[in-house]
């Protein structure tokens, strides 16, 4: 799409992931390049419920902007469309028992020239990379732990591994009305947007997302690389990402209009019998400020136990469950429609939602799935991966406590590595070297899910131990309470050097 000499190059990817508990993709996305509209919705509810909800959300939003006249108010249209989608999903969930638990997140972006409009409900996210390389998160998660962090009752490090991190506090279809957070910002050419579900962000942190977007590669290749990274790290959830790169058309030299034109696609975790798309909704807070993200030296964080109460919010908490896959293709329409008035657009919105609801009702009568009585918290399907990551973060939180709990020397690569990591963090370099060497010798027996991570981390640990300068640098980076005493560190350092 080209507007006011601004060219948008976009791409998207959506995949169900590796979890056998989620055999279908409940994510949906919207990629209407001609209208400058992009969205992701992450369905909740299990069975066919989640994908129905996410698909309805993107369909209603897409229909609204296809019929938006040239001088229409994009922010007002987006807000109303998301609210109408919420009403339609809520109504259907009460009309059909098998869809009674369905809901969805949604995050949407509309770009027109140098103006970007953002709407959001839930924990799907939108990021912005500006021409200078500064990275911003433009949305705030509507989740239990994120609200605790914003209230100052929990730290960001605690939130990363909290057992309630996947519970969202706002979604489309959960209640009869919903608060949609909206913002409009000015952008420059060479700005890149990333819209994604939590299936991406649970495996790729903000620092790594920025690095990926900085690559001088096509949006399609970057999307594919994101999927590969998620698969390497377990791909525990459905994953969806949409990348939209806004550039100055006058700077384009080797591309033709045909090269720059994208197909109009709205995709979601598709139903097995339909080719329709579902998108993931997201909730926006009033007056939400753009968060400039400080890039950390390391992605590791220290988990701390924190009990969360519901005393600060009366809204129901929605927990994610198993999901399904769908693909929906919305045909682009001529922008020169006769809908010159705002009320006419609203009427078409309501008509489209009604027709969609009727079609789903007929489909549901012939394909009734087993009812899902409750929404349960999403659990990690990859037990070896999850237990290993939890143990590694436990080591980083208090290495000395981990060492003291060890009675017998572990016999597997994972256990030996964790003990060696604890020795390293505690400044006990000779013990760390011996234990990490034993872990390396048993890598061939390690679980395939963790073997690559183990090999890399063991090599890094031994490299630190073998170099005195690296040891000194490492000691300045770790927290002092990870080290027993300075004198003990010096003794261990000298011993390691002699070895």
C-alpha cells in the first residue's frame, strides 16, 4: 500500500506450535495491506471456541476498514469495530453452549501516511522499531501479573516466571462490554511494527525481538526466523506474528508496484472445516504511555514467589486453554464505495456480524464439539523443557541454596550442568570446572529438547573458568549475594588459574 509517499511492506506467519495439547491453531491475524490494517487475535476457550472468537474479531474489524471512506476517523472506527466484535462474541457464547467459554485478545494497527492508530485488548502485543533503532512496546498487557507489576506489588523479574503469567484480565467476549485502549501516534519513514501473540513473546524476549527486526532482511524471512526460534525453544503455544515495515516510496529504486503489493490475508488458528481467519484481541489502558525498552545484558531473570489476590480488580480473570487453527481470506474491495456517512458503515458492521453469527450457528449444529465447562490455566506441554528452565532460574536466584540442597552428585547432563552453573555463580571455579566437564561428557544422553542449550551454556561456563580476565569480568556482572565472600572468590580464582 502507498499513501502520501509511504510504502508498507508486510508479512505474517501463524502456526499451531508443537504442543499436542493444542492440535489446532486458535490464533487469527489480519493483513489488509491495501487498507493499511494489521491485527492479531489469540482465542481462548479450547475446542472450537477460541478460534471462533478470534475469527469473529478479525472479520468484524476487517469489514469495518474495508468500508471506511477516505476521510473517516480511523481511531473511532477501530474502537467501535472492536466493541461490536466483543458484543457479537459475548452474545454467541451465551446462545451456544459449546462456545460458552470462548473469548479472544486483539491488537490492531492502522497506518495511513505518517499516522499510526493502535487498539488493544488482552496480552497480545505491538512493538515499534524507529529509524534510529530505538525499540518501544506500544501496548501494556492486560494480564494478572502485568497489572501487579504496574501497581508495584511485583517486579518484572518475578512476573517472568510467575505461575499466573498466562492469565489475562481483559478479553473480547468475556463481558457484555469491554474497555478498548486506543492511541494515535506520528511515525517516520523506515519504522517497523511487530504485532504478535504471546506464543512469540513467551520464547523470544524484547532484546531478541529488536535484534531480529534490525536485520536487513525481508519481513517474510524475519517472520520465518521467529517461528524457527520458537520451535527450537519448545513452541509451547500457538504462535502468530505480523510485521509491517513503513518506508519512504521515494527511496525505493529496485521495486515495482507489483512487487510491493501484498495479498489481502486475515489468518487465525483455523477451524478444521473452514478457511476463515481468527485474530487475537488486546485491551488498551487509558492514557497508556509508550514504553521504551532498555535492552538487558542477559535474558535470564530470577523468579520469586508472589501470591496474587483479586482484591484490586473485580473483572473476571480468563485463563488460556487449548486452541485450534483457521485461515480466513478477506477480499479487498474498491475504496470508492458509496458509504460516505459514518452511520452507514456501522450498519454494515452490524449486518456482517449478524450474518457471521448465523453461519457459525448453522455450522455448530452439524459439528457440535464436546462442551468445555471451564477455562483452565494454560500449562506447559513440554515437561523436560519447562522443568529444566524452572531449575535453571532457581539456580540463578540463589546458587548457594541450590548447592546446599544437593546430597548426591547428579548423574545426568542436565543435573550436572545445573550444579556446575551454581558453582560458577557462587565463585567456586574449580568445582564448577569439574562438574561442567562431567556434564559435557554426558551430553549425548541429554534430552534432545535441552541438548543444544546445554552444549552452549557449558561451553560458555568453561570459557569463563579458563580465562582469569573472563572470571574477573564475570564476577563484576553477577550480583554480590551470589558470591560467598571476596576472599573465597580470590582463592577459587587462583586455583582455577593454576589448573
